[in-house]
DNA sequence: TCAATTATTGGACACTCGTACAATTTTAAA
DNA sequence: TTTAAAATTGTACGAGTGTCCAATAATTGA
C-alpha cells in the first residue's frame, strides 16, 4: 500500500474496499497468476490510474487483502506466554479462521492449488506475528526469539497446508496432534 | 524445461548452459524480479525464440539452475536412516554447498535480500528430497512421512536463511545446534 | 462561500510477455 | 551426397505492465 502515512478518508476507504473485494472475487474465478490489473479495475469499476494510486502492483493488493484477514484474528491480543501456548493459540485462530470461510476457500482453491496463496498468507501472518511476539515469547532453549517465531509459523503453515490445501481429512484435534508432534518440543503437552 | 523427453544434443546442451550462465550472471547484478527474458537473451547471445524453445519463462530457467545446483549434493545417495540422520546430512550438504560458493552467494544477495531465491531453492531441494526420501525415512512418531520431510526441509531452510541471508555470524557447529534445537525431537543427539 | 491545495482520472508512452508461423538452418537417414 | 525430417530463428502480434503528466474533480481552510 502506497499510503500508509496519510489518513484514510471515506472515499479512499471505498476505493480500497472495492479493489480488495475485486481481488477476493477474482480469485474464485481464476488463479492469482492469471489475475491482471485490468481485470481488477474492470471488476472494481475504477481506472488503472486509481489502482496504481493505491497499490504498487497486484501483489501489493494481495498483501492488503491478507492484512484485512489477519486483522480478524487479533494477534495483538495474544497473552504473553511460552512457545507452546503461542504455537497452539496461533494455530487455533488461523485454523478457525480458515474453517469459518470454508466455502470461500474451497472456491479459491479450485484455481489456486499450488499453495502459493496459503504460503503468502502465512508468510504475512508470520511477519505480523514476528513483530508482536518476538518480545513476548518465552523461549525454552537458547535460541534467537526471531528464529523460534519463524519456525513456529512455518510449522503451523505446514499443517494448515496439509489439512486445507492438500485436503487430508483430519479433525481439528488430529491436526493439533500433528502440529505438536511435528514441532517436537518435549515440554508441550499433546492435549489441551 | 520444455524438453525433458528428448535427448539433449551437444547443441542443446550449449544453449542450456548459455542461458543458465546468463541467469547466474544476471543475478549478481540485479534482483531476480528485475531480470527480463530480453536481458538473458542479450547476455546469452540467443534470440528470444530460442529461450522460449527451452523454457516456459524465467522461473522455469531458475528452476533449471536450481536443478544443476541440487544435482551437486547427490541427495540420491542418501543412506536410509531415521529423521535425525537425514535432517543433519541434508543440512550439512546444503550448508557446505552454499559455503563453498560464498563469494558468489554474497554478490547475489546484494540485490536479492528478500529470501525469495533461498526460499525457491530450498523449495526445489525439498521437492527432490520429497521424492527420494518419503519411502526411505523412518519416522519416529505417527506422522505422514510427506509431512515430516517437508518439515525437515523447512527447518533446514530456516537455519540456512538465518545464517546466510540474515547473515548472523555463526559457526557451522552452532548452526547445527540451532537446527537440532529448533527441530526439537528429543531423540536427536545435539552433537555429531 | 470561494480560492487554494490535494487527490483522482484519462491517455499516452516505452517496455515486457508469451504465442504463432513462416523462413531458414541443422541433423540424421538413405 | 542428397534429401527428408526436425529444430532453430526472425518477425510480428495482441495483451499486459508501470510511469508520467496534464486535465479534471474533490476537500479543506480562510
């Protein structure tokens, strides 16, 4: 997004929403790769100039979309805690979020099976998590907090990918079990 | 690569090498994003048509470059073993490989700091590893082998990123220690 | 309210992309 | 060596990209 600094007027908000909706809609009909800026402008009913007024390119818009979604899971309200708590809490919230929008996600995955979108999304979530958690997290072993958070999100991403993209039928309980086993730290209990 | 099936004649080999060299060279001068097919053709002294004869696009060429590099570490010669052995062996080989080409890597990283290249590379390595290891790996806990291998490579990638991209000064021994701690499985010894 | 500042829009530009196809060169077989 | 088949190359095309700038519209403060 080009205008982090400026205040967002009502008109600007309308424009941002129009484009993010256009992207969301476009992704149910074609792969992200196939989406063009022209597409989005047509869908959103704004000229190209306006698009480039707000966004660098379609990746930038995608990131904005991600930010809207990530905002929904309130990572900033995470309690201070140890690795395990944070791992499981983040996982739960992301899992529930995707699960809630199951129908939409299914439509998107028809044209986007390669995991690029989920990778991008969890990468975004990781960056947000990074900032919020690095100072909070209580690391069990002597490791840089940054590395631990990154690994935490990578592992979550892996399990979410296994469940939602590769579509292995798993209950949430089982998914959690996989997560904890993969993560492997002996200190973490395997049940809630 | 478009011509997996056909035999590679000497002429074709010359062309492939010319383009992969062109890519390698281009990456020391600009970001991958900035590299254009025209660039590569100019550098390699071949017409665009020839480029598209051999490759889908620049990503395809990049993958070919990766395949050349990955071939150097002989993943296919990996002994059958448990998770820990495979984790450490793969890590060692990738670490050594990058370390050997330290000077080149440094040049590339000047214009490619975002980790995209390393991510792509380890992703490629993972895919190769996936195929070779899924049937070999002895999984400690009840988890799909596919998931374990993916997690294994993701963790390796994370530490390599920490050392080589984020440029934290670490001895190989320490890097290995980080790897094992991150990976966290209690069964793995922390020393060689 | 009206002017001044700021934002949005339309159009043009130079560029890249990937494809298609005909002309040419290379390769391999007879 | 000659010829038929296959691969390579030149050229042109439609479509997309991102930038720039001037004209137009919208906000805001005086």
